[in-house]
């Protein structure tokens, strides 16, 4: 039975540049608002799967200032004060420090679960149990807990965590824990195959658990440039708009760095929880294809699609518009609003560069 102590808080990071599933996702409506998967926004899925372990009043969403209204509309069950907009992008270390400050201002003994907004997670009962177990370890140990996903294939699009010594003395519930030996960048295919074969490497999910006290100490030691964020929420108090004003003053001068580089790779006591739930960050249209309907000819489709003598394509259209294919194979075709993407499946990973070109041409 999943249980969660009264000091547990969830902080969902929901920035996003809207690049990897373009044009369905855009900077104005990034991936967390895509509704292809299950008929509701990925962000709403992220909130809903916390039901029963973290109540809405203890769930924060850290997003961009420009996305606050869209976030509120997607998650109306959350208190408006729990949706916090960053005035500019400063990567995940700033979001993590801000999360620590938000939780500490509510509860000095709080434990923060730092979670993602735009991933697909299956076996949600196991996911919830893993979160509960990770929070329990983070509450009693002076450590940062990261969640590593047991890999199922040699993925080259994910970072990895190398597991060190097993920690049977801190195992909690059904979750196994190891020392995190090191974080590894996205590998090439041969190295990814080696990682899979070794059994000692796990996908880096980008999800963490830590007590507010442990995280505050880590920020002060390893990322002192982010220290003002630890007290920003408490200093702002309950005055409407005060936190936004404080963040406006702080953010332009903050370092732009990920939490992995700033803290996780330098901290002396990082513990990895094994995640055995299904997990996918849906980082490209080829990754998204597995969640779309199949037309029997190897085409993955969503919306009004007619394909003749065509196979192996990914086709997505909305707003009732028709996309028709004739005699083509292995394409990605996505129609949304006033934009249409056409590319070879093998080039789908390069979409980020194209989106930058499109933005520059506006």
C-alpha cells in the first residue's frame, strides 16, 4: 500500500522549448501541453498520477512566466499560488533551487520530489510506490535520491547513471537502492549496448528526491550563485506578486546550468532508486510513434489520414484536416495550425536545429 508522509511535496518542472515535437509543440505551447497521449495534456497526467500520495495543496509547478495561464488552465485543481513562473530560462539547477526554497518556506522539514512534466509513465502504481520509498529515504538520510530506470534497449537519446554498491540497509518497501557512482552523457550505440549488457547502468530519468535541508546545503556548497533562490519564497511572504518581483530581480544574474552538472555530479552522497515502472521522455516523433494508432501498413497515425501504397510513416494531423500520402515510405508528416513538418524518419532527431531556423525566419 502506497503511503506518503505529511512532509512530502512534489515540484513539477514544466519549462520546455517546444522543439522536439514541433509543430504540435511550440515555444508558446511546449510538449507538456500536447494532448496526443490519452486525450489530456502530459502536464495533467503528471499531476493526476500523484493522486493519493501528494495532495494538490503540496504540488508546485515551476514553469515559465509566459506559460502560467496555460498551466493554470491545464491543472485547475492546484492552488494558483503553487504555479510559479520563472521570468527567463536558467536550466534545471535554478528550478531545483527554487523548488527547495518553495518547499522550505512551507515546511522546514519538507522533502521535495522533483518531477518531470512531459514524460509518459506506465505502471503508475509502481511509480507511486517508488516515489514514496524515495521520499522516505531522502527524509531520513543526508542524501540526494535520483531515480534510475532499468533500461530495456540500448538507448542513445538518454543520459545514464552507473550504479555503485548496493545499499540493502536503506532499501525501502519494494524499491532497491544503490550508490550512484557517476552520471554519463548520452552514449553512441556501441557504448549503449555495452551499458545494457553490463546491467550496471540505468537511464537518467531526471527525477529526484531530497530534503529541503540537504538540498539547501548542496546549493550553498556547489552552486552558491543560486543561493538567493533558497530564501526568495520566504522573503516574498504571502504578498500577492511579491515572489514574481523577487524572481524578476534575481533571475537575470543567475548561472545557466543543469542540476546534474551543478550538484548531482559533485555531491558526495547520491543514492539511486531503481525505477521498474515504464518510462519514456517521448523525445522525438519516432519515439511518439509507438503511442499512435497503426493503420496495418506500418504507418503510425493520429487524425484524418489516408495512405495509399505507403508504409513506415508517422502522420499526425488535428483540427479535422486531412493528410493524404501516396507512394511514400519512412516519412514524418505533422500538420498543426499553420505549420506542416515533412522529413525522413531518420532525420527526426535533428528537428531542434530546424525549429531554430524556422524561428529565425519569422
